[in-house]
């Protein structure tokens, strides 16, 4: 998945160099081929249906190449409820037809409002993502904070770790987040 930031001040979109694009497309093709071997499953464990497949095929047939490319991007936007952010989201969703959004830190109510606003604008449901390695409190105010991954790695009770993950997933679902980019493989390189 590409991360694209359509900045409010700088309208230039960073484009990967051609070697990175070829490598990324190659990795996507390998991923798609591997996934094609797996049975299709939708959110909440429901099996894929013929109706769903037909909806997807119909939408794909109607999309332009620009719209299909836009679906590969996740747009990062500030979590601010103001006209500049609203314009930024309208541009990303309506003009560039991005496939998903990632909001930076802010208030929980603002996350919900902007998520709903963007989903209403989108012709195809947006993939809502989050960067919360140690839970939603990492980016959103007024939420219970969990320990950092360094501490979680010291816990010997796998059941406790499972319940932590389950709670973070529940919180994500409550605010409309489909993917939390966590855990990550950050390396602690402090020699002390």
C-alpha cells in the first residue's frame, strides 16, 4: 500500500522512482497471486458471496485507469475539523479517488466526524487506517493508554497479550478503523 500525503501547502505529490515502482508492483503481484490461492473472506468472517463479487466486477468495469490507480493510495490527513481539512479530504476522495485514509493525531470525536464525512463522499468505501503501535491513545486524545511494545514484550502471559490485542481491535472497530499498522518491527538501537 502506498502512503500519499497531499499536503495543503505543497501540492506536489512525491512519486517513487521507477525502480521502486517496478519493485512495488512486483511485490503486489506476488501478494495477489498468493491471496488468489486462499478462500475469499470478508470482514466479520462472512464468506464472500456472488453478489459481492458482481458488485466488485461492476465497479471495476466502470472505473477509469486514474480511479483504479487512486485506489492504491492511502491519503494522510490532519485530524482537524476545519475547512482546510474538509477541502483536503474532498480533493483526495473526489478528485484522486484514494482507496483509504490515515488521520494523524487529534480528538476521538473529530476522527469519527471526518471518517463519516469522507465515507459519505466516497463512491467506493474507504479503507480507514491507523498508526497506533501502542493503541489508539497513541494518536487520539481521551482514550485509555496501554503500555508500549517494549513492556508488552516482557509479559510472559500470552493470554494477557491476546486480550490487549483484542481490546485494541475493539477500539479500532468502534471508531471505524479497518487496519491498524501495528505491531511494527521498530528496532531499539539504544546502546545504553
